[in-house]
């Protein structure tokens, strides 16, 4: 039986008083579930920043030239193929003894608003956005409306079924 890798998941906040104290625990669980579901059996490092709509709006403008807040931004460090994680295609962080996958920035404010809008819990929305971002760090994308987006959505659904078997009946539906 293969040993489960120990991932380094660092969570920071851009300011105090963002609220949602359970967020770090939920994000760490979702990152680990997504990496496991994708068959990542090497220790990896993911850096997560919690912020608000104003800050993520500025980042969205700076990096994507989109003048509005968004829910999550992903900054992959490696050029990976979706569903085919290969540690030889990645760098290595000797200080953390892990493969650095990249960074994600999550607006907790946008997450809470979307949870209310979509009629589900904050925990569900936060974990979904985290899974979504991890898949971006692993090479998935949804810029087209075709196969790439369909593959990413299928993987999101599969990972969420692992995180919330009671919600999906355990079958990903």
C-alpha cells in the first residue's frame, strides 16, 4: 500500500477580521482531497491567500485585465497536462521538501455571497472553489466550452462527491 503524501498547505489572510474562522480547515481538506483524487502521490505545496472582494478585484484587473471581483484566482507554477500529473514536469522546493504547485487567492466575501445566491452552504462553496483552483494548478482549464471544460467539471464533481458523500449519495450525482 502506497504511503499517503504529506502536503504543505499554507493559508494566509490579506487582513484581519475577514471572518469565517473555519475556512482554513475546509480548504486544507479540499486541497488534500483534490490531490488524492488526481492520483498525486508526491508531497506538494499549495499557498492559499484569503482576501475580500476589493483585493481580488485589484488582482483580477492586474493579472487578467478583468475589471470586477471574482471568487478565486489560480496561479500555477508548472505546465501540467490535465489528469496526467508527472512529478518530473515540476520543480522541487528543498525547504518544504515538496513540489510547489502554485498559489490560489480566494475571496471569502464572494464565496459567502455565492453560497447564498446558489442556495448552499458556505462550506460547500469554499470547498468547491478550492477544488476548482487545485484542478487549475494541475493543468485543467475551462476557457473553451468543449472537452476541456467538460473534463474539469467532471473532476470537480468527483472530488466534491468525496468531500460530501451525503450531498451526492456518494456517486457524484
